[in-house]
């Protein structure tokens, strides 16, 4: 049964409302001032509150403000009873969260009609809130699944891999992975699907599962350009809700210390090496190629390089540097590379601390785009 709370300091009006509403089949609780009414609202969680504006101890405007600030009462429909009839007063009441107004003296036919309309809105708000909570639960479960399939850090006699993933929402379009092709060849990749959220995460998950299972037909997984060509054939954006993605894919032979790589519209991998002078030298590892899914006849090529001792390779999505920081200066790739060089010279190269520095530069301390980064240390 619908529960209505009446907060009214005038005992005659209080009694009249109680009897009228009970005849309509509602359960009615009454309170004689704002503080008592607020306490009862917390206790019974009414579907609708009828509250006088002018009362001792706490006026109706303050009751309304506090009720609307409580998550458990956020859908409660709030009607203010008032003798005040100016536009300014109504604006003030609406700003505090009031849903409707009734002017005194009260017309009982009107208040019954207003209550019925308010209860319909209350039920609609409850339904929407429940759907929102259900969706948030499902998104949280999906996000937990995404995190569960991302790889763990790798500690190997020849190289170590660390990584971070920060979605701009519960789910994101970035993903990365590594897997051994044989005892000495390691495949490494990072991709970035256009857009954010659930729509971007689905193609991302599909790529991870497809590459892990090595089920791309007629594909040489030792040849990065072959992998990108097969992905481009499989994930044409016309078939995937207009979603395309960029990717950096490489295969490292740790016996020969040789890295073969290919890119599809992705930021370059940054290879940092120390000279005898202890200066850090950078190489941008990038090949020509449009994002996967844009054009069915796109061509991809392979480049290669020999990895110097004690070097590190950083692969990342553009969300880590494409934003305008608080001081108004554009961040950009070059500034991020400078940060990577400083990071490379620290004793403990912790990606968490690196990302905290990047976050400090962001205007809202919150990334607008998905962000992922892999740090591969060649020992």
C-alpha cells in the first residue's frame, strides 16, 4: 500500500488531509513540524510527502532539501503547501528539489489529482532507478571480466613486462596482451578501439580472444603485417557498428634480440636506450598503415630493429597524452616522451607513479579517454 507522509503544523489541516487520503486507500503518517517529519521520512521512506512551507523548528524548504539529498528518498515525490504565490518563491522551492506546489486554502479534489500524478512519477522514477542499478551491476561485472582477462606482469630471464589500464568509464576500448609463439618468440600488442564504454569494449575483447587462440585464418603470427592484414579483413567497421581500432603489434626474438613490428594508425612505440654517457636515446617504432577496419584493401608493412642491452619499450594509447592540461599548454606526444626519458632514469620505474604524474597534469585529474600503457624492460 502507498505510504504518504503529511508534515503540517496546523492540526485542522493535518487531520483533514489524513482523513481524506485514508479514504482514498493510502497509508498516512503525520508529523507536526519539520524535524519530526524528517525523522519519520527517514524511518518509513514514503512514496510521497506533503509538507507545509512555513513551520517552526525547520521549514518545509529545508525539509525538502534534506529529503532530496538522501539517496534512499531521492525518488520520493515532494509537494510543498504554501500561501506564498510569487514566482520567486516557486523558483526557490524548485531549486531545493520540490516537485509540485499547492496553495492554501487546499482544494481536496485538486490535491487528490496532484497526488495521483505525483505517485505515477514516483513509480516511474523508482523503475528507472532500479534499471540504472541493474545496468550498473552488469557493467561492473563486465568490467571485472575485462580486468580478469588482461595479462599479468611478466618476469622473465630476458625481459620484464608491466602494464596499466585505466578506462574512462566502467568499460573501455583499450586492450593489450602478450603471448609466446614458441620458446623464444614473444608476441606483444596494444590496441585502441574508437569511442568509449561498452560499444568500444566488445571489439576489443573479440581481438584479445582471437589473437590468444591464434584462430585467424591464413595468418603468420610471426609476421606482424600478416596479423594486421587478417584483423583488418575480419573487423571491417561496416560490420562492427562503425568501430575501427589502432594497434601496435610486435614479435620479439630474445635469442637474437630482434624486434619485428607493424602499426595500424597507432602512436609509435618508444624504445629508450642508455648510451655510455648515460644519456637516454629514443627511437620511435612506427610503420605506415591506417587503422584496422577503415579500408578493406589497406596494406601493412613490417619494420625491425635490434634491441640494445638495458633498454625499455613503451607502448601506449593516445589517451595518455592527448589532452589539455590545467595550465593551458598542450601536453602532446613530445612532452610525454620527455617524461618517459625522466622515468627511464629513475631507479624504480613504477608505472603507477608515472601515471600519477600524468594525472596531475590533467585539468580534472580524470582521464577523458581510455588509457593503457605497457613497459617492456629488456634485460
